[in-house]
C-alpha cells in the first residue's frame, strides 16, 4: 500500500515535472520544497538500504538535495527527473564507500519505523530474514549492491537503472544477476543451506 501511494505521488509529480524543474532552475524555493516532499523518504530509504547506516543515509540525502538545488541548471530532460536524483544519490553513496568512512550499521531493533527493508512484493518479512538480507547486502560490492537495491527493492527497470548508474543495460543485467547469486549464497549460508522462501522470491529470476 505504501509503495502504491508513493507511486501515485511520483505520477503526480511527473505530470508537472517540467514545470517544477523549470521553476527550480530559476531558484524557486517552493518548487524545491515540493520536490523534497515527494522524494525525501524514498531517497533516505534507498540510501539506508545501500549503506546500512541510517544516519549516513540522512546525511547523504541532505547532500543529495543540496546538489539537486544548486545543480538544477545542469539537468536536461533526456531522462526522467527521478533518475537524475537517484543518480546523484548513487554517486554520493559510491564516493562515500571509496572514502572508506562507513560506520557500523545500526541494529534492526534501532531502525527508525519509517525505514523498512522489504521484499519487492511489499509483503512483510520476518525479522530474521531482514537481518540476514541486511548482512548479505553489506557484503556486496557497491557495483552489485546498488543495481540490486534499485531493481529488487526500489522497483526500477533495467533500462532505468542503466540511466541512473550510467552503464549499458547489458552491464546492469549482468551485475543484477551476479549480485543476486552472491546474495543467494550468503542467505543459504545464514539459513544453514536452504534459502528462505521469501528470499527466494527476491532472488529467483526476476527481470
């Protein structure tokens, strides 16, 4: 239900996207506030899933929107505005990994209620699976983790992911396949040799 509401908000933004972006490019703070309202929770959630650190996700999301505001003039409507925002967030996350400043991930018990690691179907997962999936994601290199999160948790198509991370679709497809295989191996190890059913739903052949 939450994802449907988010999708509806994004559809509403897309209808007025060019107008909003045009206003943002002139420095209109009301347009910027509307864009932040629509995207903030999604970007924080995405960055949390990528980094495993809630405070870092909040900090990176703030930097993401600062760049959206100050670099709005560089946006060109050759790709959806949402892809541009996710590309900024992804690049900041990758830069953070390169700097090697990751801190320990917050515990599942301490995870804020608005941040949820869920299956693509939107079904609630048991805490054991969430924890195992979180730990498995943490072991993935960012080059695999980001496409897998964008595909299986954010619901983007391979073509959209290619625009976000600026790589060919074939590369995206290969990284998603490889990332899922590595996640499956980690989940099998955590569950004693058998991948839990809901995890299998995430990892088996989604295109």
